[in-house]
């Protein structure tokens, strides 16, 4: 099991700048990531390639649901 934190620095209709912190084998610490913004079925998705595979973050209300080859996480918005 790994731990992950995501900070969305800025976002527009095409791309998003994220700071991602992970604690697992392939990725330890903070990294700045440029993600593609995709709108599918009325939901926004933030997609980026990580060392272990692609990561897709879906914005669902006040949550950001992250899925990757290593599993999924659900993040709550912090003001």
C-alpha cells in the first residue's frame, strides 16, 4: 500500500499543473506533473504518465478519484 497527496496548482481546459507526493517503490517524494485535461461523459479527467504507468484522476464533486496500475485512491478537497 502506498500513500499519495495531490495538489492541483492550476487547471484550464487543456492542461493542469499538479504537485504529487507518493511513498512507494518507484516514486518517493514530491514531483511536479503536467497533466492533460480530458472531458468525458460530463466529467473532467486529469491524465499523466508516471514511471509505473498512466494515472487518471477524475473530478467527482468534492472528490478527486485517482486510478493507476497500482490501485485507486479517493482524495477530498481541502480549502
